[in-house]
C-alpha cells in the first residue's frame, strides 16, 4: 500500500494545510518506475536462473495502492514495444507485491538479453500505463561457457629480499663511513641522486631511514681518489631527513670514473648505535643513471637482512620482500593484446575477472565504472566476474585490449 504523509517542522503549517490537502486528494492514479532485477537497474551478467523483479510505485493521491500487476518479458526491445511477450507474460496477478516477483517464463540461457515492463491496477481497479521498459542480461551459466584461459605476465626470476645499502653500526655519530662506485670507464657526469631507504622488515613504513646527516661526494679518475674533487658538500650543517623524496645534487659536468660518498655524521638507529643507509645511489649524466650495476666498495657494510653493498646500484629504489607471496611493493602488471574486428560492431560484451584487482581498457578507454574489481572472495572457492557492454569502445579494424593487474586481496595481508 502506498502511504502519503506529512512532516511538520515549522510553524505556520496550519495556514496552508487545507489547500495542500485538496491538492493531494485531487491526485491521480499510480505510476510504475525504478524497475530492478536482483536489486539492480538494468544489470548485466545475472547468473540467477529465476531472477527476482521489483519496482517502485508513485502516486499523488492519498490512500492509493496496487491491487494487481502484470509483468511482460521479451527477447528484444522491439518485441516488447509491440506487446509480444515471447519470454513471459505473467497475466493479471492479484495482489500488492512489488518486490521479489520471481521470473517464471521460458528458461534463460547464457548471454541472453531480456526486456521487460510492468502494468499495475490501482485501488479502483483501473489499469495504469505500462512502465518504461527495463532490461537485464544473463551471464555465463555453465562452466563450458568459459572459453578463455587465465592470462598472466611471464614469471619473474625469484627476487631476494631488498632494502639497499646499510653501513655497519658505530658507537658515535661522528664515526667516518664511506661507500664508492666504479663506473667502469670515464663518463661525463653532472649529478648524484640519493634514494632514502625504507626497510621492508619493520612494522611501519620508515622513509628516510638512516639518511646521512652530514656528507660529501667526491668524483675523480683514479681509484684512490688522489685526483678527486668535492662536487657536493653537505658537511657544514645537518641535512634534513628527506622522507620519501630522493634529493638530486647537481654540479658542473666533469669526466670521472669513481664517485665516493663520505659520511661525517651518522644517524641514530637505536640506543647508542649510529649508521647510514640508502636504497640507491645514482650517478647522473643528464637524466641517465650511469651507475646501475657498477662495482661497489665500502669501508664496511651489513650483508644480511635484505641489505648488501651491491644493492646500492641495482636500480631497485623501493624495498620489497622478494618472495612470491607478497607483491605489495611491486609495480602493477600490465597486459596488452591487439585484436582485429572485421566489419561494424552490432553488439560486444566482455566478461572478465582477476585474482586480486584489475582494470580493463579498450583502445585507451576504461571499461565500466567499477573500482577494486572483482571484489574480495575466498579465491580457492569462488571468484566473481563482471560483464560489460563494450560495443561503443570497439571499431572496425585493429583494437587494443589492455589490463592492469594488482595483487589486492590475492597477495595482500588478508590472504584470501
């Protein structure tokens, strides 16, 4: 039953009450709107064989109600418009039910489209105009309907746990430490970029972990640095912790093979232990890093727990566990394939899922408006999928289909 009601929150309502009541009493019948299938408006990929249909009634009249309904469902919009309900005609059903009216028409098959509308009878037995048409489409109902195979990026070689470079600990902040790189040949260089460490094996993220407090950078042609000159001098005052930022220190272009970072004041780690650490040290020639893979020497270095002097120049600027069960710090996997469409596209539908999170694009356009798909489930038992209409995204000729994949709940801390 439809109920009309008033809520008075201000004074002065009595002045206009009679006029308002007359307007309500003079209202008409019922309008049918907001048709829903399985709680959704025009859903795609329904996998319920007998979906539940619902609608909302609207009336300006007091005491108005539905006394009967009729549902018509057709296999095409044209047939429904012509009154040809080739899937289901419920006939006139007495009652005021407007939710969970179970479809009882012809059996539904995978990928089928269903168009439907509703008529109702009001309290006086008058039949209303039909609602605006709505629709739903069926998903993939049988295992055999899935012809696709799982797609994944090529397997990577196992990666060792990674933190970067860490000097051995000292009892004083003023203990001298150094680390140097051999570029292998003389190069024209003009800058050094220092990436702060943020170790993976701590309970909380720690960007800027043990960043050098005071230091100098020298560059030269000889391994003993007898001809070196100081190109960066940060020894006169404490350097603020850069946090997650990676500061770049520029200097005049010069020819050099060896570059050394000398730290004159160390950062406090814990208790009375001091040291310095970096995720990466890059030697720059313009925007190019010429130190990747260079030979590294140091006064000392911790070679355990994901730390090693060679990791100073391995081009991995963020910490990661390195094991296959945690990709939280790795970049998203990106997949791409070109397909060719011959002729105009009448209708195109795609069903897609992923382990973790995915975002699908066709010809550079995002497919759908979903976020964090395909939602969290226990992947060993059930994986949800989404169905999208991509007719407008495809064209005749070559089309590019791309996907971006993230670990999400698949490899994240919840571990489905």
